């Protein structure tokens, strides 16, 4: 629940002109890191809270759902948006929209998605293999952004025989990218196995003029402290570890941020978790402007919030079908809200893991680092909504 390690506060993380109170970034997660969840995490801690992934083509075409996703609540600052794109011209146009319309203070570019329907078209974690294309995208994005910092999130590569992260880091640094984040797994690993923190250390040694952020297997503030100590990275990116546990950002702020600004530790009794769940639901209702839709969205968070707590299957099942805030209140009223934090049962991995799989790639993708005509045609279909990696 709390941080047991002792660790001297590190220097604030600077990403271009932005200075963060704690060197912590919320990883973009499709269907999760909407305005509601970002606001909730911010209420508990400090750092940078990134939007769920936005496809550049949808933004340029001004898709209504996409325009809704890039909206920030007035309490959100700095405003951070992650873009996914495969066409340099479209990426540049999307960044210009964000800048010209004053919609973001920070732009992140996703090159980490391992989902087969993305990599099969040459997008996501497959794209940095084509070094010229990668260079063109990041160069155009930085140019379009002007004074707005642009960062890159990527994976180690396609598989252990086709690693791209060190070369991509050098290209990004040379192009004027403000920071690089590495999810220390390959696309073939998906979310399985153990993140290779040594790769983060190698990237830090290679890319020295801009911050390097580490991502992968941060389930607690102790993990973050250990990653920074072992790798020398400048900050951490937290994804699955905060699912159902937004107060993790408070633990991280206490471990890594300035002592005088750190939030107080929480006592994560079942009552505390119930109040956090209810607050999350309220914010979702506000985001969707529809109580039924907001409550339908909170259903997928039930197992994450209640992990390890003494809540029976019947209550869990009923919470997973709620359609109103009153229903949530009534169900939690049936529980022993004084039940204490369950310790190890609530800790550790959460969210998807899966198993290693052979990466799906366009025909002949690995034959050359250059982008040929056939690969260019494949990329035309790669911009689809999917989870970032």
C-alpha cells in the first residue's frame, strides 16, 4: 500500500519547457486514460497525465469522437495528448491542429503498440524498423509543434532479433524530441514475461542530452525507486500498475517528488477503495454527460479496484452490471467498509499479460530497413483505434 523504501527526492523532471513536480508519467491506455481517470489520478498525486491514444487521421478528419477525447477539463495542466500515426504528412497536420487550436501543452508519439492488427500493417512497434519513415515522422512532428515539447514512446523492437530502440533513440534525439520513453519489452512479448530494465539503462547511456523514461513492471512506488536506481533513467511511465489504484500516484509522489509537496499516505481500507471507485464513476458520468454510459464504463474497473479485498462474487457481479450511481452506493452499503487493506493480495500485477506471440508484419517487412512501395500501401490501413504499448 505504502512505500517502504527510503530514497532521496530526485530532481524535477523537465520535458522541454515543462517541469513536473514528480518524475512520473501516466501511460496512455485505450479506453482507460480518458479525462475522468486522468483527473482522478491527479487528485491523488503529481506528474504528467497523458490522454488515451489518438489516431492522427481521425484528428485531421475531425472525427467527432476523437475531438471529444482530446478535450481536457479546466483542472488539467499541463495538457498531454498521445498521437498515433504512420504517415508523416498526416502526423504533421495533426500536431499543427493541436498547436494552432491550443489543445495541448505536450504531444507524445506512440511507437509502442504491439497489437497484431496494427503491426501487421507496419504500424506501432513495427514502424521504427523503417528508420527513414521513423525519422520523417518525428522530424515533421517536432517542426509542427514549435515550442510545444514532443516525446516518443516505443518498445525495444519487434523481437530479440530485430531490436530498434537504440537507433530510434538516437534519431529522436537528433530530431529535437524532448524525451524518449521505453517500454522494455519487444512487440513479440506483448505484455508477458518480465520487462528488461537493462535495456532502459542502455538507452540512457546512448541518449544523453534528453530525458529517458522507463516503463514496464512498475506495480508499486518501490518498483519505481528501484528502476530509477538500477537504470539511471530520469523518470518512470506507469500503466497497468495504476489500474484500480489511482492513489499509486500519491505513493510515487512521496517516493520521488519534493517532500514538502508530497500528499499524505492513504489507508486503503475497503471504504477508501469504495469512495475512490464512486469518485471515478462520478467523473465518468461527467465526462460522458450520461449517467448510464458513465456507469457502464466503470464496470470494467471493478476487478481492478477490488483485487484482494473480501468482496463476494455476487456483489462483484452486480457491480459489473450497474447503470446508476445510486446502484453503486447501495451495493457498497452491503459491504464491511472497515475491512483493512489486504496486503500482498492486493499487490502485484494487474491488467492484461497474455503470452509471447510471433509478431504479425507486412510481407517482406524485415527484408530491408527502407520503406518500399508495397510497404507504403500497407501503412495506409494502419491507422486504426487500438491500444498503445
